[in-house]
C-alpha cells in the first residue's frame, strides 16, 4: 500500500487533471449502463460509466480516497467508449478516463510491477521505433521478444496470463518483416480517373504484423481512384500511450504524424485500424492545450478517415468479381464492429454497406455486434479474466450467425476474433479477416 | 460502518460476494438520477431470492438497520439516496421472468428485470405491456411499480398501476405476503396490491409481480406538428382531447428541448420552432388513419406551421427514442438539470405552460418544458449550476410557485416521479394535514420501526406555502 501522503498527492493530481465540468455534466440518468460491457457482465454499478464517473468525482470531492481499488476500477474499463454515443448529455467519458489514468500513472511507483514493465517495454522500447517493430515482424514472436514472457513469469499472481499469451502466440500471423513502404514505395498513383490524393497511415502493429493488409489497403485506394502517399516520417499513433496515461509521449507522437502528413500535401489521412483512427481524429483534443498546434491538429483530426468510409463515400466503385456457382455458393459473413471505429470515428455503417454490396456475399448481423470483444488495446493482456468473459459471449453470438467469416476493421479485434475462433467456434472452419483483405480478394482480376 | 458480526450474518445469507461494504461500492450507491443529492450507505446487498430478502430483513429488523431497496437508481425524487445510511438492497440479481401465462394473459416476473428487456420479451410473444417510462432501457419493473411510473403511452393505456394484478412482498419484519393474482377481480379486503404500487420502497420490498398483458395494436402512425407559439401547441393538446380523440402518445417539446434533442439524435428538426407535438395513434387501420387526419386538421386550425407523418416504423421509432432522451439531453445546456413533474387536468395544459413561463421570467431562471402533455403531465426543467447557490435558490422559489400553480389548477405536485425526498416538503400542500396523517399511520402499520426507506415521502416539516400573485 502506498502511503497516505502519496494518496493525497494523487488526489491533488486528479483535481488538476479531471475536467470537473464534464464530471458534473453527468446527470446520472443511467442511459449509458446498458451499453457498457463491464456493467452488463458484472451487474455492478461501480463497473458502469455512471459509477466510474461518480468514483472520479468522489475522489476529487474528498468523499473517498483514490485508493488501490479505485485505481483498479479505472483499469477495468475497456475504453471501448460505447457509453459515449449512448449519452444524451454528451459527457466526454473517453476524456475523463484518460485524465484519470494519466493522473494515476504519474503517481504510481510500485504500480503493479509487471504491467508497468510490459508497458514500458512495449510503449517506449518498441512502438515508437518502426525499425524495431519491423525486426519484430521478422518472425520473432511478440511476447518473447518484448520480454513479456519473462515479465509475466516473474509474477505468480496472475496465473491466467501465461496461458493467455500462449494462446495469443498461436494466432499471431506469419509476419513478412517487410513494411508497406519496402513493398510499394512511398507513392502509388491512382488507377484510371483520379478522384483525390490521400495519405496512408500505416500503423505500427499493422505494418509489422499485417503488412499484406497495408499493401492491399493501398491497392484498394488506388483502384478506387486515389493517389496514395505513404509518408516515411510518420510513426505510432500514440493510442495505447494515451489510453494508459502516458499522455506526454502520445503528444510527441501526434506532432510528428501531423508534420509528416502536412508535408505530404494530402487531402485525407486514411487509417485501416479503428484503434489508430480513433486517436487520430482526436489529435485536436490531445493537443488542445498547445495553441501553436491548434490549427494543424484540427486539420489532421477532421481529415482522418477510415478506409471503409472513404471507399464507400468517395471512391469509385470497386470492380468486384461475380461469384461462380450462384446463390447456393453465397458466402455468409458477419461484421464485428471495431469499438473505436463505431463509437469514436462514427464509421460503423460503411463497412456494412461495402459488404452488403459485394456480389455473392450475404451479411448476417450477429447479436450485439457493436459491443466490445474484449481486445481493447492491451486489455486482453492486462485484464485477461474480463477479456475472456467478453470473448466467450461474443463467440456465442458469432456462432449464432453460422457465418463463414467474421470481418473486422482493426488488428486488435482481428487477433481477438482469431483467438475466439480457436477457443470457442462451433465450426472451426470459421475465419476472421480484415475487411481490406476480404474486399481485395473479391476484386476482379485486371487484365 | 456496519458491525462486523452483522456483516458476517448478511454474507452468510447471500454469499460472500453479494454483500459489499468497500468505499467504491458505497460511493456507487450514494446517488440516483436526482441532482445535488448524495449520501453513503453502510453496505450494499444483492439478494438472489425472496427467501434471501426475508432472511436479510429479519437480520436488519433485529438490529434496527434501515434499508433502501433499489432497482437501477434512475428515479428523480431522491428515492434511493440512503439519507439515513443503512443498507442499499439492489434487486438486479432477481431478474427472472417466472412465467408468461398465455391463457390468462399475465406475466409473473421478479422485480429486478429491466423494463425494456421485459417488454421486448412480451412483444416477441405477440403480446403487449404498455407502461414505457423514458428510462425503460435501464429502469426495473420493481422501480416502475414502486414509483407507479408512467410513460409515453399513459394517455390511452394508463400507467403501471393499471397493470399490476398481484404482488409478493417482504415486510420490514421479514414476513412474506402475497396479494392479488392472475385475477381480473379481487375484493378480498383492502386493495394492498394497489397500495404497494407507488409506495416508493417505504412499505415493503416487492419480490415478485404478476402483470396484466394486452393484445398489441395492429397499426400505428406517428406524426409531428410544429408551432411558432408554445401556447398554440399546448392549446392543441386540449383541443384534441376535447374532440374526443385519445391518441396513444401526445408529447410536447418546447424550443430549447427541440434543439438539444436534435443535437443528440440528429433528426433534422426545424430548430426555430417554438414548440413541437409528437403524436402517435394506434389501433385498427381505419381508426388510426381517420384519427391522424382529424388531429392534423386540428393542429392546422390551431396554427401549426408544419405537420408531417413519419414515413415508416424506423423513423417513428427514432422520434420516440429521441423524445426519451429529452431530459438527459437538456444537461447539455448547463451543468445541473432540475426537473419537476407538475400535473394538471388536461384542459388546463395551456394555462400551465403560460404560468411556468411567467414564473421562470419572474425568478430569472431558465426553465425548459417538455412532457406527456396529453396526460396533463409537464416536466418543467430548470437548467442551472449547483455551484451558484443564489441561482439554485431562485430555482427552488420558482418550483415552489409552479407547484402552487399546479394545485390551484386542480393538479398535483408529481404525476409520475414520486415524492421521495425532494417533494416531501410539498406533500401537505396537496393532501392537507389529515391526508398526510392517514398516510403516516399506514406507514407505521407496515413498518413500525421506520426501517424501509426512512426519510422519504414524509418531511420533518412542511414547507411554508407561497402566496400566488394572480393576474
Ligand atoms: C432520463 C429519465 C427519464 C425518465 N422518464 C420517466 C418517465 O417517462 N416516466 C416515469 O414515470 N418515470 C421516468 N423516470 C423516472 C424513473 O426512471 C422511474 O421512476 C423508474 O421507474 C425507476 O426505476 P428504477 O429501477 O431505476 O428504480 P430506482 O430508482 O432504483 O428506485 C425507485 C424507487 O423504487 C423503490 N424500489 C425499487 N425496487 C423496489 C422493489 N423491488 N420493491 C420495493 N421498492 C422498490 C426504491 O426504493 C425507490 O424508492 C425517468 C428517469 C430518467 C433518469
Ligand atoms: S448517460 Fe451520460 S449523463 Fe447519463 S449516467 Fe451515463 S454518462 Fe451520465
Ligand atoms: S468505455 Fe466501455 S467499458 Fe468503459 S465505461 Fe464506457 S462502455 Fe464501459
């Protein structure tokens, strides 16, 4: 246990960091409760958005101490932000939880040793360095290389974790080790009539583990009429840093990205990972207290789009192949929302429109497609128990559709769905795919 | 804090994880949907069955510990704030649909089931349970019963009281009582079932309810009418009823409410309209079409600037859902939102709207008005800031005057949200001293030691009445 004085210091930091107006804007109507996965799973008010906001406010008001259970409660939140579109009062929950975590992070010295260790390794040692990520991609599995394994073995407290990681290992894709720039260069021209110029945000996890998906993203964009630039100076989006209270680092990463895409002179920044896209569209908020960045950050935020959104709304229709075999051969797919694409980028409709428009593909909605699968950044590593409960439920709903494919829009969700299929699919032939790969595969061969 | 030995007894009854007294849980049960109220309980218990409720009550009774029953804590009268500490009893675990009787058209449920989950299940069976408070996505049937909640369909279908046929409840002493049943008629003694409806957790803990179901309407049509004067809109409400048309839904929203709802739900409403009526009629196709036509005519006669009909079911649902968000959406305007529940005879709705606006102006506060106008039930809502004590004081003065005006029009201080803590000082205005005294003796008969939701409904002292200036 930390000393009382440390706790008081944390309270002071919470007072400074938490936006008190947002705390009072929550009028406690409870409308967000049914949308929250952790509340639905546990039925406990403290595990709900309304409850968490009340706890934050109570620590600031001096009604309760910011004690260890308080810190734990702040990490139980998935950060899926399903509570935000559910809130008629427009309470910015995402900002509140980030502010709370930021304050906690600043104060925790003996903070669950292993989590801190993992985070440090991954956030500072790995993600900001494209080179190292690439190395990692060259076939060495994430958890061994990053030292996660040792960090984990040192703690006996969480028996679940090693199994969680062992399971994760099984589902990690064969990495090529060659990022999208190595494969395609920094410029790919539009095919046919040009519609516009876009910049591709490659993402660090995507480029190391799913370089193929990145390549296909560029090819789809080019096919739809966009000149694609892939600025080399871009780096990690900073989402994981921001969501875990490492705001200062997140800001630095943001600035480098803004500069890179400003210089590339593009009309839009395209992301193919909901988790990255969501922080990109909030760079204006991330940098709100830096006036000299205000204009550029606002430009960046308002010009970032998800791949599905731009393909559906602005691109030329893609040339899809007619399926062979007619009706009977129809492929059944179901779409698992990326929480951040849906709740933050408000882009839940376009992937469905694209899938619905594919010849020979039948889109079947699963129950609660919009609720979090438990992946949530690194949540499935730091909170394996809740993550597994949510995954099991998710797979029950997915099994209910009897789909051949679960289509996703974010690498974290994709890995989690693969894990889900591995563990719980009633038909093991079920496959999880990224929407880009699915669309690309169905394009007519040009020739 | 609760004595360790008592905590142990409680854990023995419900299981170790279903009694909690950590700070986090206590803080998370210190509030409800009512602004500016907070009080910590000593512990929170989550019983799983009627027997557990009874056993818990025996322990609490023996030690004279207060207990506040709680559904989802969405009430707006301070009903679940444990102002005298004690135990909050959360009913969520008791959420089963025990039986749907398709022969008698009744459903028997545990109180912790969410209203919307229940109505959806009933609708999937081709039946209909009409009470639909705006909070239905999260409110519980137990909470609905204890507050006698209304909703958007109250006008034609009545409120919760019209659907409760039988109850099982646990007294403060731990004894279990059953009343009513799957019966259309029952005059065996006083009607305890109806007495429990609207009793706000002060008489007993409801552990099971038998509810009346009805066949669903075959057709529905939803329409909007816009007005450039809120008085015209309010008068239209009375006119519709005067013309002997009883729509299923007849809701009024004033200009600020239209704006915030539009902001949230992106409906593309004309945000310069002074008021809007949202009207739904259901029933046989012919009746629905005829009524909607007649209502449209009345709206136009009363100067509606625009009348439109929802194109399809989705659009209608979107409008109703948006209306349900109105109260919370008003929280966009200022940090604190205080809503009231004054209700008047339907013929007086336009006069009441005028009175509210006049009173708001007099006290220099912003009051937005929306509500179940067809029921005569308005929700004048003050948007303010709890940190500004002077303004909050003016809001209180304004509301006192609004209550007085409602009573003067033959109305009441609350139509559906209950008295709880916040309206207890005004109860005597409505009932008079002997009325309150009768209620107090009923309370004492059920709960002689005042353990069930103490401090609610009955105030220590009544508020002095304001003198209304007429003219
Ligand atoms: C945005 C919003 C909109 C609303 N709209 C409406 C509306 O349209 N119409 C309307 O009538 N109300 C409305 N309300 C008020 C409120 O939602 C209702 O009163 C609802 O019925 C409360 O349900 P609950 O489960 O949240 O109960 P709680 O708030 O938890 O409890 C309410 C009362 O019921 C008692 N209680 C709960 N369970 C039991 C039980 N098992 N046995 C005995 N007593 C019990 C409690 O002690 C308390 O006094 C609204 C509230 C909000 C926040
Ligand atoms: S919906 Fe919004 S205002 Fe209502 S409880 Fe949740 S966060 Fe608070
Ligand atoms: S972000 Fe997700 S998990 Fe966290 S409170 Fe909101 S809905 Fe619940």
